[in-house]
């Protein structure tokens, strides 16, 4: 395979790897030659997800904890001596309409979905600049363009993440590109429990997309891969919809 479509000799930091998109990203990147620091607050789930994957080191940590970003960067350097790629995938969502939207729910969304990502970018930037190229990919959401009741906090946090992406895409040039992926509804560890609790959600989630199915984690990880390749070096500051046409159909 053309080396422009591989990740040999690259080191990727990926958050939220115990399931879903993060797990898929870590596996795909490893298969294509990268070394991966896989991060998640769920240590047992992380160990299970990353079992038997080559060139992966695991770090169980809450990305919102004070100093977590420094521990993440230091762990990547300790294991692999460099950082080339950062995938900010860790995220949370709780449905709460305005009458039930507490300060705690609001703050949780901002802390996990955008503040932690900002801190990791800030801490990793100096290491990314040392490499021939650096890549940051933030995992946003299609709710930035088309949202639903009960998602005020989640939508606000993902819009903030997109705004962060746009600014950093200018501040970190020419050494680092920064892009954002906007998934639609994903069949993942975040949505499966909701569907098990309320079976009617399965039909709703599948009907979100004109394609008649939810996204699979692999749909998102392949998009992340594309944005991290040398072949994508002129793509910077974009929000890439990976939503099966959900936003367009609105």
C-alpha cells in the first residue's frame, strides 16, 4: 500500500477508547502502523477493548480531572517518545429539557466535550510541532447544524468544540492541521443502553438518516483516518459531516 495511506511511525493519542468510535479508531490506526495511547475513564472496559491490539498502551484517567492533559501527554512520551496525532473523542450526553437542565448537567457537558479537548490540544501542541506533521481531529456532532429537544447542553458543547477547531486550525499552522468530524446517530456504547431502555428509540435513531441505519463506529474512524493521513495535508479547519445525509435532509 502507498505509504501516504498508512500511519507507520506515527503516534496517536485517542480518548474515549473503551467502546464505540474511540475503540474503532485505536484498532484501525494500529492496523495501519500507528502506535496508540488509548485513554478512557473506564479502566476495565479500556483493557477489554484494547486486548490483543498491537502497539497500544492504555491509560485509565478522567479527562476532566485537574492535570489529566499533562498525564496523557507524558504517558504518550513515556511509551512512544513522540506525538503526531490527537483524536479528541471522549464525550457525554444526557437528555434534559430546560426545566430539568441543572447546572451540574450543563457543566458536565462543557467539561467533558470541550474543555478537556481544549486542554489536551494545549498540552500536546508543543509536541505535535516537533513532528513532520501534526494532526488534531475533534469528534463533534451533527447537532451543531440540526438538533432536538433535550439536547441544549450537548448542542452547546459541540458547537463550542467546532468553534475551538476553527480557531486552532489558524493558530497552529503551518505545523498542525485541526479538523472536526460531525457524526450523526451512532450505534455505540452511548446509544445502545438508551435503545435497550426505550425500544422505540431504535426506530427513531434509524430514521434520523435517509440511509435508514445508524452510523457504525467504523464509519467515523475511517473519516478520522482520512484526516490524519499525509494525503490530507491541505485539509484544515473543516467540519466533516459523517451522518448519512441527516443534516442535508433537514
